[in-house]
C-alpha cells in the first residue's frame, strides 16, 4: 500500500510540474488605458487625461459654468468614441492619421477650455 501511495503522489507531482497555466492576457489599450506597446494611443490618452484635469480645475475654481462644462464634456466624449472606433479597426492601435485627427480635435477643445476660463473683458 505504501508503494501504491508513492506512485499516486509521484504522478500527481509530475502532472503539476508539466502542466503549464495559460499566460495572463495582455492589457488592452483603449480610452483611459495605458499600454506601453501603443505609443500613439498612450499619447492621445495622456492628452485626454490632461484635458479632464483642466476641466475639473475650471469647475473647482468656478471659471467654467455648468453649461460650458457640459458642452466641453460632450465634445470630449465624441473624441473618446472616435478613438475607440478607430482602435477597433486596427487591433487596438491608432494610425498616424487617426492620431493627428484626434489631436486636432483635442486642440480645438483645449482652445475652448482656455477661452471659457479666460473670457475677454
């Protein structure tokens, strides 16, 4: 019996050492996700994060009205939706043209944030 128990333990040990677990899935890039393998996506996401910080600062300092904030947020949502759609076409990547388009839109939103926070007197 003792020999039979050793055989069972030995075979169980052999099975656990030869069986490999599946590798964890790599994080997917996307709006708000950091992925070092997708520099264009990361660059756009950093801009979006920065814009959100600027909007929040404008709200906190009462330099942005609720209507202004809602309008800017609606435009930001549109940029994020476009980014997600563009990325879905290219397996989580952005082409240079897509990145350029998203940055152009972010530039316009950035100007709006500045102008709304600093109205001409």
